[in-house]
């Protein structure tokens, strides 16, 4: 039997598959609020792009300034503001027990 042409379905002898004995498993919805999704949904498109370029793509503020055609001061201010927002969001989600790092 060739795997690419084999019909989909049960594999093995009929005696090993018994529908009456199989439990009905269902995925449960996550009851926890999606804090990260909420954080990003509150940001503007430009702020999300700056976060992605700075932290995910590891671009410097100068490179972001060139790519997004924004002023250098605007890029620096936004990065600083987004870091403060992220820290405040993390502290709020942990109950404010995060130690202050210098």
C-alpha cells in the first residue's frame, strides 16, 4: 500500500476501534483574559510597527526612523512610551509584585 494513495480513515483491525469506548473530548475555551492581545489591540498601527521592528526585528531607532519615514525624536519618544506602557501592563498583570530594575 502506498501512503499517498491510501484512503483516509481508521487504520488497523476493526477489533481495536470501538466508538462506544472512546470519550468525547472537547476543547475548552480559555477563561483567562488575553492580556497580551488586549495590550496590542489598544495600540495604534504605527506603535505596533515600531514594537515589531525594534524588538522582533532588532532594528535600531535610526533604522526605524528611515524605514517608517518618521522623525528621529518621534521614534525615540514612542519607544520610550511603549516601554513604560509594557512595564505598567506587566506589573498590573502580576499584581504589582515586580521588582524595579535599575
